[in-house]
């Protein structure tokens, strides 16, 4: 699977990239939502930080949803207080709270990609 990580924290980007590479995935990293949008890389799933300078994770997610082929997204946050999160991701977009383990992350990626595949199949009929 080809995955992209968009997070303004370089340490988080590198740690996630190492983890996902070790699990056999092709990984691209971006320091901002704008940097991801400016690129031309196609990914199977996007791991997206909620809070970043400039365009936020939820804002990028909404832009991606409007494309003809939406990119599956997993939102990641460091906020542990649900009231502080101030976001309500749609049911097809898992929200994972840092710190998390590889099982939690891979389950979220599977959920996001499965939801996107089911949506594509419904629209194909």
C-alpha cells in the first residue's frame, strides 16, 4: 500500500514513516497540507494531522472528499479531551489519538480504505 503522512512535526513524520516502512508500505511524507496538495503522488490512504499551521487536517480532508476519486483519510490528533478536539469526523474517517500503537493505526487505515472501496462500489452500480 502507498501511504502519505501529513504532519507539521518532523519527529512524528519520521517515526510514522519508519513504522509504516517496516510493515512493508511505500510511504511519502509532507510537512503541511499545502505541500501534499502541491505534490502529484497518488496514495491509497492519507494519515493526516488534525492541527497544523495553514490548512488543517479536516480542511484538507474536505477538499479531498470533493474529488472524483476521494482519498481515504485517517485523522491523527494529540488532543486527548474530546471537547478540545472540536471536530466530528464522518464515520468513514477514523480519528486516532496520539500516542497510538501500530495495531490501532493499521486498523484505522483498514477502516478508511474499506469505507472508500465500499463507497466506490456503490457509485459504480
